């Protein structure tokens, strides 16, 4: 082979390598296959890439549609994200600020009770029993602070959003944030006869399931489980876990 030809091959190979590095360095990495598959459930949970180190998935909790969705076949009524916490218990911060007059004690009690609902279903202490109250904590800021807050989400059908940041290497969750949409009236549905509020403990238990590594499930056959992806005013069935929720949890953290 001629020297000239060898030189051309070397130049082309070098150019290809440099181009590959440039493209790769700017590429948005999708979430792992399991999380991506779960995120693609009926227009829910859009996946957002961040950088080489962290990835983020958003679980969007929608109002139960008036027309039931087409049944989705499934063998089990739970889905795992494929990532989990490696260091327990998890600390979290609550910002109880809300426009509806809910007291700090009511908000913190509902969230803490929701967290304990998951704790009692595994031998691991998932959530720290001592939480912080921070009136400046905000949803959506990646700062390794697990923030739970109320805020306006510009969609009348979105009840709440949980964002989970994780590493592909090691498949570890490193942060979660939660937003409870103030376009809904929040409260305690068990004390309201006409069921005109969104039950905070009910939704909180579902959202905290995402925080430990469980995805939404949309099969109509699984509509009774806590991690079912739709809810509505007056619903309280998600306050307690069903066996599929427990099975999924224990597959990650043990019995």
C-alpha cells in the first residue's frame, strides 16, 4: 500500500474519531431501558436527559380519564424503574406553602404517613422519620435535596409530578423532587362528604412509590394498586399498599 494511501486512511480515521467524540460529548443520553419503557406509558412520564453523570425521569400523575383507556396486558401489577437507593434512609424536605390554607402540621403529617406506609412493607428503613420543613424548598432544582412542594403546573389534568435523578453507572437514585399541583383543591377526603378535594395522603403515597424506584402501572386490571397511574377527587385507595406494590418494593429492598 502506498504511503499516500496510508496517510489518507490515517487522516480519515482521525477525523472520524474526533467527530465521534464531539457528537458523543453533546449527546443527550436516554434513561435506562426499563425507565424509558415505563416513561412511555400513555403520554406520561417524559424522559429528560441531563449529562453524562445524571439522568432524570419525570412521572406525571394524570386525572383519571372519563373514557377508560384500552386495556394493557400485563402479568404483574407493578413495574420497576431498574434503579434504587443504595444509601438509606432517605432524607426529605417539605415546603408546606400552599394557597388553600392547609396547615403545616396537616401537610407534614400526610406526607410522613405516606412515607411510613412504604417503610412498614420492607425491613429496610426507606425514609428518615425526621424530615425538614423548609419554606424556600422548590421542585425541580437538582441539588441533592429531596424536595416536596406545592406549585402551579400549567396543565389542569396533571395532579402531581415526581422527578427522579439517578446514575446509569451503579443504577442508583440520588435525588427526587415532587410537585403537587395547586390547580387542584387539596385536603383530606375522608373528612369531606362530597369528596371535593384531592386527598394529599392518597397522592403522596403514590408519588413516594416513584421516589424509591417504582414506575406507574396503567393496566385496567391493576386499577386498585397504589402505583396505578391515574387518580381523581375523593380517591383514598392509594393510601394503603396492595400486594403487587409490596412485591415490587421487596424485589428492590428485601422482605
